[in-house]
C-alpha cells in the first residue's frame, strides 16, 4: 500500500518507511512525487496545521496521508515561538537567527524560569475523511548559550531535563529515544493497525 508523507524531507521519509515496514507492506512517498504546490499552514495550533496538511494532501492525491507539525514552546514567553517556531525571526528566518532571538528574549531570565518543551503532533488522514492524531512532548530548559553541532532548529539551546545535555550534543539514536517526534511515533505505531482495519473496507 502506498502512503503519502506530507513532506519532501528524505530523512523523514526513510524514518517513516522503516517504522511502517514493521507493521505491513507499505511504500512511503513524499510530496516531491506530486505537484501540489505549497500547503499554507494557517492554523493556530500544531494539531490544526498537521490536520490541514494531511487533509489537503490526502484529498488531492487519494492516498492515506501522514503529516506532522512541531515546534518549541516556552511558557515564560506565553508559549512562543509555538507554531511559528520555524519562522520565529521573520521572513528570512534561519536556525541561527531563531536561536538568537529566543536567547535575547530570555536575557537575564534565571534557569528555573527557562522551562521549555518541544511538541510534535502527527496526523494520519484517509481519503474518505477518517483520521487520528497523536502527540509527543520533550521537556527541557532553554540554555544561556548554544552548545553542540548535531541536530537542527533549536537543538543547540535546548537542554534535556534528564541528562543535562543540549539536544545538539546527542547522537541521533539517543535523540530519537527522547525527542517529541520519537515519542509521537511510538504512540502512532500502536494506533496505526487499528486505523487501517477500520478503513480497509472503505478504500
């Protein structure tokens, strides 16, 4: 069965392909195989954006579609950067600029008030309109300065609560065990077989 992952990120596609192969015979393809154009992320929550991407891509291709939306939440800043994590520093946002803006906003704020967590919401959407979603969280704090050269996004300034390591200091295997996306995928794989059974007769 062909499954669409609403991304063109080859790494994500390989990761999902590897996970789903343990539950059945699936071929995971990305958005680069279709000419859908940009899917605007106009939602105000991670769930709204993930559902919008999954629903739009599924309806246009007729395939079961998986989509995720994720980001960093800092309660001290009222939830910023939230759904705007990737474009926090503006139109020409880069990881470095986003990190710099966040550190500047937290300048002088003590460590105990720098709580933060990554969120990942993953949606599976079938063409006939049925869907389910899962969420994963990764608790931590925002560091005073970047450290590490692995990972991407806010990893250099995110400190894992359990180990005290910056996310950018972790090997991929260690990060996947702790990360918001890894946790969301673990829950997803438990619900996936039941979802397939429910929609099987309608495809």
